[in-house]
C-alpha cells in the first residue's frame, strides 16, 4: 500500500479526492499523490507524480531511469506495455491489469502552473469501469 502525508480532501458532485505529499508507493517516493473515489467510497483513480526542475540534468536522468525501472517491473507483471512517444520529451506506457484496471506511467515536459517548464514522472491507476461511470454521471448533470 501507499503511505504519505495528508494535505487535503476535496469533494465534487460525485467524487472525493484526497491529496497527499511525500508518498511512498511502488518502491518509490513521490512528491504528490491523488486518491479519487466515488462518494460511496469506491476507489477508481490514483495518480502519483514527481515534479522536477527542467534544467537539472541529474534529476532528469534519475527520473528517466525511474521510468525505465517502473516500466520493466510492469512489463514483468502485466506483459509488455503499449509505449507511445509523443516526441523525444513526452512518452507514456499503458498496461491492462485485472479487475478493469489500467496502469499508465508517463514522463513529460510540461508548462507548470507558475509558467516555467518542468519534468513530470507519473504513475496512474484507473478502474476504467468506475471511471467511465463517473464521466457518464458528470455528463448527465450537464
């Protein structure tokens, strides 16, 4: 399981999101993680990510190495994932697990909220059935 420091809980019309920092999960330390569940407590989305300075070569090299380590572990557990490269700086690999679970690891260079570019290493778990139900419920509210 994961462990970390609780930051806040936010509620939307049909979901509850819990944000943590300094999270230990999948053998790695992550800067932040979001656990999202339905209002009746069914988990359907988990994101853990590290945000790195775009200009620190050593940190970026370490993050790229961490991506490859995660990819190798997931390849062993779920078979070879579907890797897609958007370009040289943005890529992700998708795995299909049991119980409608999809796992995605990604490495991206994106503009942060503050406007500077940063590198992001992220792992996402999605219960696709519950996720799609949540999307449909949100669309029904429109």
